[in-house]
């Protein structure tokens, strides 16, 4: 009896480590990637996150081998792979549109990679069966792929890419075509598969929530450049600049100046806020960033509060978003737990004060 | 519910009435001549052409047998059968040549940027602007002894004397190939044009080499177009009349010439009609076999 894929993977821990070294990609005169350097660790769930057109797919296609790099190189477990064609890279892709072979059955799709590798019939049949069980499609093995639902096609694409046991699996927005329920189920499923199979995943998304919940580490990209690489917590709690803070979750930005001590921030309207010690922020023009859930509404002015008036309250189930218009045209969003009470008593136009706690605010350059 | 299905039924009735004229035209100009030919094939020839209205299987019998001049006994004769088989062979070789040249051409066209594709389709259809006879004579000029092919090869010193291409089997196959090539290219083009080229990438990603991608992904998906193209080339090539007449110089008869001969010089209309029926039956059998083998794919471009 052959070893199961799972056991084998767990024993060898085969997930490949990728190094992307100063990769630049020109499309004519357009620079889609600008000196991108990344280390993707073995067995890691690594996410590329960024807005549309920032170069995520381009980077993924270069790792897969569909696109050559203009400058820089890519290494897999220390060996340069930049000059290898896709069929010689132990890397498989789950395409955004799935790209299933329409003239083949589900089983033939899943077995295609193994067949091309010249594996024995019996081994192919075994692996296909195991892969289909893994994605819970064993009952549909003989269907043509056109007869499957979107979610089922997605699973076939996943099984097909996993069957040859690649060192790295690339996933280009694999969940974007699914509805919310199915997407959440697949998120959990993907995470489980990645852990069980011990394969490094490079996952592309422009959905920040998806990135935060699934990833070991996230790389935030913008306009072909890498802005920040770090754990979800790093990215969320300690964004390096305004773009990252804005892109990941909702953030309030308050413009102003930082004094020489680095602990007092003066807003445009002259209000003084104490802020926690900021290691790398310089004195002068600066932006204070703070998450909606870190702001609090208080009835009367005290230290570290800004005066304003309630503009609107939007109910979100467990919490509510309270929009506050402060002096000087500053608009803030405050997220309050509904269980704390008092939110439902808020009325439009009612004067209120917003507390900006010193320990959770961050000063950003630019 | 009842009202709804009433409307549907009413609709169907109207539709049926609207299709009536075209059905009538097809019947009158398609089916009636066919029935006449069929009827003629079962009659006896009149002396100066035409038929005697008298039932006879003579025409079909003489496809395979000859009557002995003296004692009127039937002797097996393969003459007509050989022409028939040669025709099938020519048509087959022409179809294969069309496929060999047509597939890469169609593939090339389908992989051009979308804005250029219509231009290519137009170029492919240009030969149809002139008629078959003119195009066949053009081929004749190209391949004859002092035509550009022979002149070119001699100027390059590759050959000393002109190649005798004209009036050979090669000339006929070349003529058939040239005449019907677009019928092969266009259906294949239309089946690859809708092809999602990400599938090729998926193939490479899953360890398939170039030829494996061609064999396991591109060819199977282009198959309906290949089948349609082959049928569209084979059928007219099989019944070709002008091409063998002009390029074969009458030495290499195909079934089409044979049929024409019976209606004109030989004045044996029933025999000509019988040959036509045999030709049709043969093509029909091929088509039915094809459809039974690929019930859904056959005849869709
Ligand atoms: N083959 C190409 N030729 C020219 N420009 C290209 C090509 N492929 C991509 N680009 C450009 O490179 C940039 C990055 O594209 P890419 O597909 O990598 O973005 P993305 O981050 O994947 O976006 P999305 O989230 O919309 O998929 C885009 O501006 C795109 O127009
Ligand atoms: Mg993309």
C-alpha cells in the first residue's frame, strides 16, 4: 500500500522556499514590478495583497514561469529557476478562472499533471482518488467539468494543482468568483489543506480580510512595489505608511504636526493630543492613524479628546459605526460595541467628544 | 398555466406557417431533382440521351459487371469501381493535405490579436471571389511546364527539365487541395478562436511539453472544427468535376467526370444517374458513421 500523500508530506516537510531577488518587469515602457525582493519560507501561507493592477498576477506568473523577468532572479530552495520553463518547475498554479480542461472528466483533470510526469496508471488512479477525497468530490470523479458548480470547479482546480505534489502552490484570487458563504468555507478548507500537505502557498488576493485571516505572512504591494512584509498582526497594528494603514482595514487619519519630544501631536485646529513614544517618526508635519475600534466616545471633554457632533450611526450587528464630524472638517469613524449600551441613545447632531488613546495611535510619515 | 401553453402552441403554429415558403423551396429545388435522378437511375437509356420510361436495374448492374458482347452473360469488371476508389483516394489525400496545412494556418489566425483576425478571415475567403474554373485554370498556369514553379526550379538549377506535374495525380490532388482549403481553415479557426489560451498555460503548468499540450489539449478541443472541415473538404473533393477535367487532362478520371461523361458523350443517363446515387450513398454512409461515432461533436464548427 502506498503511503498517503498526507503522511509523506508530513514526514518530509517538502514545502519549497522561494527567494525573489530584485525582480523588475517591464511591459514595453510600463514597469509592472519594480525591484521586488521577497523571501517565502518553507511551508508558509504567504499572501500577496494589493489593489487591482499593482502587479500581483505578474509576480505570480513569473514564479510559475509564464513570464520572464526583465531584471533580477527567482530561486527555489536556493536553486535559480528563472530560466526553467513552467513544465520543469515543481510549482503548480490554481488559476483565477480555474482553466479546467473542458473536454476531460474531473478525474482526468486531476490526473493530468501526473500523467504528463509519466507516472504509472495505478499510481495516478490512487492519487486522483485521494485528492478528490481531500476536496470532497470523490462522488463526481466521472463528471465533465462543465457540469459542475463554481465551487466544485474551484475544488477540482485545487485538486488538479495539488495532485503532482508541487513544492509551491500559487493561487491567483482563487476565491473571488465564489459567494460569501462558500468563500468562507473554502478559506478554512485551504488553510487546512496547506497545513496537512506541507506545501508552501503563495496566495493572491485584493481582499484584506481574507489576507488577514488566512496568512502566516502578508506582502502589501502598490504600483509594482513592495510596501511592507509581515505577519497579519504586524501589518494591521504597525502599518509602515498611510497606504498600508488605509488599505488594511478602516483607519482614521488626523493631519497635524509632531513636536520635538515625539510625544505631543497638534491637530490642524490646535488641539493637543498625547501620543505614545514613536521610534522612527520625525518632528514636523505628520499624520496620526488610529483604528475605529480604538477610538472611544465620551460625554465630556477631558485629556486627549476632540470635540465634535454625531453625524450618523450605522448598525452592524455586534457593533455600530458612529460617524463623528469634528471641528476643522475632520471626520472620524468610531466603532462601538453594541453590548456596551448607550449607542442606541445617540442622536444625530448631538455634541460628543472622541477620545484618542495615546497608546494605540500611530504617527505615520506622509 | 393553460393560457400560457395556449400562447406557446399558437406561437409554434405561427412559426410553422412562417417557415413554410423555405420548406417549399427546399422541396422544389432540392428534393424533386434528387427524386428525378433517382427515378432515372432505375430506367433504360434512350438512344439520343434521356430515358425510356421502363423499369430496369441495368445501370446499377453495370457498375460492377460488363455484358459479354456475344452471349450477353455478366462478367465482373472493376473499371468503374477503380475510378470510384481512386476518387476516394484523391479526396482523402486532398483532405489530409488540407488538414496538414489548414490546421497551423487556422491556429496562427486564431492567435493573432483580435483586431487583426477579421483581416485574416477575409484574406482566406478572397479566392471565393472568383469562380472555381478560373482558379483551376490559374493552378494550371502555375504548374505547367513553363509555369513559375518549373521555371523557378530550373533557374535555381535544382532540375534540368521541367517536372511533368500537369496532367498527373499530383496535379489533381494539388488542385483539390487549393480549391477547398478554406473549407478546412474556417471551421478549425472558429473552433480555436473561442479557445481559452489559459488552458495552454495550465497544460505547461502541469508538466506538459509543447507537443503534449497540442495532443492532449488543443487538438481535442479543435476536434469538432477538424471534423467539420474534413467533411466539408472531402464531400466536394469526392464529387469534383472541374479539377480532374482540367488538371488531369482527362487521363485520370474521377467519379465526377465519369458522371458527366454518361450524361453527355455516352448518352447513358441512367448510368450517370446511378453513379450519382452510388456517390451520394457513399457520402451518406460516411456521414452517418461519423455522427454515430461523435454524436454531439460532428458537424458543429
Ligand atoms: N502582458 C501585458 N502587457 C502589458 N501590460 C501588462 C501585461 N500584463 C499586465 N500588464 C499591466 O501590468 C500591471 C499589473 O498587472 P497585474 O495583472 O499583475 O495586476 P494585478 O495586481 O494582478 O491586478 P488584479 O487585482 O486586477 O488582478 C497592470 O497595469 C497591467 O495593465
Ligand atoms: Mg491579477
